[in-house]
C-alpha cells in the first residue's frame, strides 16, 4: 500500500464528492493536520497519477493529525467555511452546518488519511 493519499483516494474510499473531499483536505492542511509528502532527497512534493493520468500531490497526516484521531480530539479548523454563503446568511443555519457537516467530513477524511500516513 502506498504511503499518503491523493484526493481521489479519499473520494473513492469515503464515497465523497470531489468538491467535499478537496475542501476538507484543504481545511485539514491549513489547520496543520496534514501536509504534502516531500521526497527527502530532492525536496520535491511527491505526486501520483489520478485515474485520468493527471499528477496529484500526495498528502499525509502530521503528528497533530495522528494525535487527533488516536485520542479523539476535536478538530480546530482554521479559516472560514467556504460554503457558508449557501445558507443565505442565516446564523442558525450556518452555525449548525459548521458544527456538523464540515467538521464531521473533515474528521472522516483525516481518519482515512491516518491509515495511509
């Protein structure tokens, strides 16, 4: 089994749409739970081909990400929810969305990624 995952791995393994998996991986990386896998010799980010042959960056969980999953720690995601505008500005709706779908999906993605880190 190869080390690290590409977005397509998470999509298939978790049954998520690309937009969801990609957004949650970005959240996790921006929050320090994941990072791109780098070749120790060349210092280049490693890439693997997708099913269409396009190169995709490989990501792994950081020690912070592994600890969050191992000890069941709540995720502290940096930044705002990019889907917030889809709730029409209703604070109750956006708050509920932020506590449920975003953090739940991020947890699922991180948990999946830890298996391959």
